[in-house]
């Protein structure tokens, strides 16, 4: 049965909108942020240092946020890079001085005879440098 008029136009619009939602979900970098320390004024994301590990942090620091990304295909390098950039911008909005990021393999579970596509997720720690920290009494 072929639809005509308003019903056909509404159906086409609904199908088109659903397609856009599916496409948008694939291209959007959805991240969750958990506040674990005091947030300060926002800064430019370009001023947030990207650090390889805690050992690379140059000064005394405290954690201010944990950022988690959604699972994505290990082959989707553009999607992973979008998540990294968004994490850096989120850290900057919280006032972070540095961000430690790691892309880790997601556990696919054990399924005998099934080889699912490898998935990864972004895990990040936003840090803030601490100024003038000393345990010695002041004179």
C-alpha cells in the first residue's frame, strides 16, 4: 500500500530524522566527567598539558576530575581523537592544568567461537597544580 499526502510526508520526515539520530550518535563523542576535587575558573583548552603518566607531572598536584569515554571501535581513530579533544576541553572548563589520557581495550567478554570487533575507551585524569605546598611550619 502506498501512502500519499500528509501521511507520506510525515513518514519520510520521521525516517529521515531517525537516520540523522543514528548518524549523530556514531559521530558524537560522549564523555562523562566526575568531579573529585575543587574546580576553578575555566581556561583555554590549549593551555591544558597532555601528560603521558603521573610520573610526568612537573609539580605537586591534585586530581580534580575523572573523565570516561564511551566504547568505540579500535579502528575508529578519528572518533578516538574527537574524544581526546573533548576531554581536554572538559578539563579546561574545570580549570585543570594537565590531563593524563589513556586509551584502553574494553573487555569484550568470553564468547566461544565469536570474535567481536575490538573496542577501546578513553580514560583520563584532570589535575590541578598546587601552589606553595609545605608541611614545615611557617616562621
